[in-house]
C-alpha cells in the first residue's frame, strides 16, 4: 500500500502541529496533496481506470475547499502551506 500509518504520521508531523494533530487544515491539505500526486501517476499509467479518475477529482475538490477555508480565515497560513507544498492556483 502506498500510504502507511508511518507515512501519515510523518506528513502530519511535518505540516501539522504534531503527529497526532490530524485535524489541522495544513495537515489535511498535505495529506490530500500526497494522495493526489499518487492518483495522478496512477491515471497516467492506467488511463482507463475510471474509479481512480473519480477519486482524483473528489480529492482535488476537497483540497480546494480546505484551501478556500484557510484563505478566508488566515491568509498567512494559506500562503505558507501553498509555498511549502508547491501548489499553484
């Protein structure tokens, strides 16, 4: 499996407040970004995999909603996470 518990805790500890802080917007955005990158490679390899394409679209929408929330509430945290993850608008 591409996403283990160790990888999740690593992502949350790097972008969240701690490894146990799974609810922060930054941690969730980082996790969604990791999953989006994986699914993008999956759909490039297997272009007929409709389930992976659907999951990719749903994850991008969820990440977009979280980014919009973060932008609305705290613009500095938004700018920081965009810069760290290399997400462009």
